[in-house]
C-alpha cells in the first residue's frame, strides 16, 4: 500500500482514501461546438499512458474531498510529488526530479497557500522502497 500526500490536508494517507481521476493538465480546444466527432472522441478518451513520469488528477475521497495533481512514475508507481489543482505543470529534470515554476508561499494577506507543492519521499508499505525527490535531499 502506498502513502499519498494530500496537499490540502498536509498529511500522508493510505492510497485507499484516494481515487485516480485521469490525466492532468488537459485543455479543451477553443470553439468546441465546431469540432468534429473524431476530434471530440480523441479529446475525451485517448490518453498518453506512457512509461516514466506521468501527471494525474487525484481526489482525496475519504478525506477533504478535493482534487489535486500528482506526478507519478508509471512503471515503479512511486509518487514524485503532489500539488494543488490549478498550478502549472512542473518540468521533470534529467535526474527525474520535479521542477516547479516559482510558486508563491503566501497569499496577499500573509496566509499560507493551501496546496503548495510538496516534494519528498514516496513510500511503499509493501516493499519499503523510497524515491527521493528534490526537497528531500
């Protein structure tokens, strides 16, 4: 069982509390009323499903109920980091680390921004493996 960090609850919880909700950072094309059926079908049903790091939407169903994004390695199932929905897609460095664009740490009133990106260990309770990311070094 994996422990997944919720960027809104600020804690790691077992994977059974979460549901995967598909590929993250998908944008609908402009003028969708004029798009043909094949293009709409490709937009709705065809996903990249590649090997390596993938970006997914997740929902903390048995917790806060909010959606967030996660970077996960599709082969090893290790989470490289989680971050709030609506933040820009991070880049993946040659070392496999997430590189976020500059993210403000506080709102205008000085309050912490919920869902600030968190990098760290992705732990598997089954194997004991850990993947170290940028902030955990």
